[in-house]
C-alpha cells in the first residue's frame, strides 16, 4: 500500500497535527499515522470523515493515479 502524502499535506494546510485530525474524526493518532504511512486501509466511512474535516473530496485524498 502506498503512503498517503495527500492527507499529510491537507493536514499541513490547516496546521493540524495528527492528534488534532484524529480527535476530529474519532480515531487514535496512531491510526492517522498508519494511514499516512500506508500501513492501514481505512473504511469508506473513515475516509469520508477525514475528507469532511480536511475540506477535501475522496478523489483529492484517496484516488491513486
């Protein structure tokens, strides 16, 4: 699984540390870290929640080219 740099970049745009994003979507900081590292494949509901919090679409954050 590829690293998800897009989430990290979207977090940086909002100055959110992993813990802030994790708290807003209801998961642990470790889960956000694992998603960004490509070690965890989130559910569609978690993907949607991350997108909502970061103000991005599913395509913008999760579409692999």
